[in-house]
């Protein structure tokens, strides 16, 4: 793959995962991100296409905030596999409900180069409100995990096999 494309993909992963990893580094085997709930510290963002209030320039604005999103249950969290490496990879996925240590999903999937696939949805585990689930991926003699909660501030879980063959699980947060 050309160096420019490799750099572009690496930058895209970096931007998409900004704020998603905890204090530990990628690949050290620790869970990232942690199971601590995010704090509601978002600054309201004006939306100039709404009709409440003005921002001083005559443009009508409305404040938008993610405050409270971490208290809003949202069990629709997909577990997706993506392979950016140049070889097919067998990826073993397990999903564990942390409250009871119950394995709610386990499977091994062969992912071809360039392939993306949804393999599970946390809604299938019928979570009771907001619950943490640990998604563990094993591929190429490496095991990594990420713990996601079923609230509106956490997004789908992505398990990527990067261009260099490393396994990287993550999810976006608001």
C-alpha cells in the first residue's frame, strides 16, 4: 500500500478514536477504555438552523448538548469487524455481560482483506437499562478488549485488524 494511503488510514483511525482510549497504551493487553462513566462536561453548541434565541449577530440559535446522554439507555450497539491488513484473519470474539460475567456471544470469524462485517448486537443480550459489556477479540496470537456501556453516549464497537496486522478494539463516545 502506498505510504500516503497508509498515513491517511492511520490519521483516520486516530481521529475516529480520539478520546476513546484510556491512560494505557494500545496493545498492552489492558482494557481500553475503562468502565468508568463519562462525565457530563460537554459545552452547548449553537445550531444556527433553529429558532430559539439569538447569538448577538441576528442569527437565531439553539443550544445543543450531550449532557444526559450517558444516562439514556441505548442497547443498539453493534460489534463490527474490519480488516485493513493484506491477509485473511481469523478473529475470535467474545462478549461478556460484566455484571454477571455471563458470556452472551462467542464466535470465530474469518475476515478477508478489506472486509467489514457485523457479528453481534448487544440488544440481543436484552440488557437491563445501562449495562457494561466487555468485547474481547483474539487474532494473530493477540488478545485485546474494550468495555462498552449500553447508553446513548457510547457507539458501536469496532474490532479492526490494522494495516500492520495488529488488533485494535474501540468505540466512539460523545
